[in-house]
C-alpha cells in the first residue's frame, strides 16, 4: 500500500460502551447455565442449559408483543417453560415443552447461529465491564457507619463512577446514597475472587429503598469469580462477566450478566429494571485527510521551479 493510500484511510473510532446491547435490554444474560425455580420477568439470553424442578416463567413484566423473544436458549431445556404475554421462545437444543400464554411461538434455531449471536453480546459485556472499571471516580464512598454506608454521586450529566472495596459488601450493613443521583451510577467493586455478599443494597434514606433507583445503578464486579448473595435480595443491575452467581431469597431488582446463575431455597426473582444509561454518540472522523508533509513540500518545490523558468 502506498504512503498516500495509507494516509487516506480513516482512523476507526475508539470502542465505546453499549449497555443497550446487554443490561439495557436483557433482564438476564448467562454465558453458561441457569438453574432456578423463580421467575425471570424480562428477557433472558442463555448460552448454556436451563435446569429446574419447576416450570420457570419468563416475560411477565414485558409489554405484550408477538415480535419479542422472552427467552433465547442455545442449550437444552429440562423443565417446561411458561412464556407470558404472547412472547416467543427460541432454542437450539432439546426441550420439555412450552406453555405459551397469550399466543406466541417456540422456534428451534440453528444452534451455531444462536451461539454466534450470544458471543457477540457477551463480548460487549466483557468490554464494557473493563471500560467501566478503568474510568476515574467522579463520586465518593463513606463506609464509616456500617448501617449507613453512603455513596455520594456528584455528576449532574453523563455518568457517575464510584469505587468501593469488596470488603464493604461482605461485612453486613446497608448501602444508601447521600442524595438521589441525577444521572446513572456505576459502582465499581474493587477486589475479586469468591465474594459472599452479606450487606443490603438499600435502607430507608434517600437512596435504594423501594427500588426507586434500580434502573439508575449498575454494580460492576469486573474481577469476581463467584458471588453469593446471602442478604435479602439486591437492588441495581450487575455486570459480573467472570462470576458464577448464587443466592437464597428475595429478589434482584435489575439486570444480571454473568457466567451462571443458580439460586437455592425459595429462589430469587429477577425484576425487569433495566440499566437506563445511554452513552454519548461517537462522531466518526471525517474523510478529509491533510496531504502528507512530504507531498506538500514537493508541490511547493515544483511551483518554485516553474516560477524561476518563467522569470528566467
């Protein structure tokens, strides 16, 4: 390739987050298996298998639509699934039947196609989790009062970034905001490995109680390998691309993207509070590329020589 041709190629824009490709659209995204007896109120995208002792209900909180796939599963489905409000099911492996409330359809799709579509979405999950983890904090955290651990979100436009050490999630107590955030908040949980969450996300102050801010909050567990929620539910969406998730009771008010999801005991419902953050639009570079310096100098030299010939 010539120097001139290489200079004419536009530089591609830098990668940006696209939460609408995952937790802004799906209630549940799993790289591996789902094992639960509880309801998934929104859309689910599962690369592995679904196993349960009972029928699992999907899509109860979605507006009725014949064009929406409430659940897409690349693997096998052991229990029967109930699909609410006339939505559809898409699957790539074996199944035990579907209860299609309000119409809808269950369609077998080429498994390789489903895997490819899933991998594109999960790669975005991984990339966005890493991007959020690398952003500078714009807010602060104060954990001095274990029963009132406070986040302070300072941004009034764009996105709030707050960092918190994982140890504050594993020693009981409750989280809250010092005041209601104006724009969405990403809480980067610093510290990986196996985490047992005993704190609660919400009390009766300005913040998380009553799930009022569920769609405004995203917990980013970028380095966790497993997360056990032993408190009574959780508030806010979760990005945990390398973690297996387990829990016992309550509900998760938000979206979840993780390796696997397995709840025991009474089970934990997923309520369809999608993360409401739309990143700024990236303007692509223009194709007007300045001439390389060498070519500019050559042009000036030829012009100078022509002038000397005319004057000589």
